[in-house]
C-alpha cells in the first residue's frame, strides 16, 4: 500500500512539474512572439511583424496557400498603405487551445482587428487562427499560419470574439 501511495505521489509531482514547465514555455512564446506580433501590428511595423515568422512559412488564408513568403512583402505594403491613409490598427486575441512541447507549439484562437480611419470611425474584422510555432536556433518562430473569417460557413462575429477575455501582455 505504501508503494502505491508513493507511486501516486511521484506521478502527481511529475505531471504537475510537466504542466508548469509547459506554462513556462508558453509564457516564453507570449513574450518573444505574441507580444512583438501584436506590437508590430499596432505600430504598423511590417519588418517587426515579419521577424516573428520563420524563413519558410506555410500561410493559408481564404485567398489561397502561400509557400513562397509572398505574405511578407504584402505585410510591408499593407502597413505602408495604412500609414499613408492615416489608418491605425488594433489587434486583440485570445487562445482557445494551446498544445506545446519543448520545440513545437500548436495554438488556436480568435482575433479582432480594429481599423480606425483619420475621421475616428473604427471597423472591426474577426477571425480564427491556427498557428504552428517551432523553436529554431533558440528562438520561437511562426512556421505555419492559417486563418479564416468563417466557421462552418458562418461569419465570425463580435459575439464569438466576446466569449473569452483578450490577452494582455
């Protein structure tokens, strides 16, 4: 009986350590990827946004599949155009699911992007993302980026986004 109790305690300690370790890795990802990602969006810094991605990225959107990193030059152009047009951007998001180990993290969540024109009017777009991050040469980078504005043919709305609290870094 004592051995069984000891074995149970060892298992609980191991699994508790494992979860704490995963949370530490996710906190590292938050600091080194998600916080800079959000800041890059909100400061319209395309180069900083692109720096959160790996050298080879699979990007999938409703417009198609990009395996040539064309989205990176599009980021630069889009943010430049927003600056010229006097548009500011806010990005909020939250995670629905995160599966992480030492070298890979698969993260699913919902986002809201606010586009505010010079006149002060803000339009929002909502979506869901699926991101794969990989730790390469000691740094976490996005290597797969999939997002959509619909689920099962239904548009993602403010009500969908409001199901959880936004992340604060």
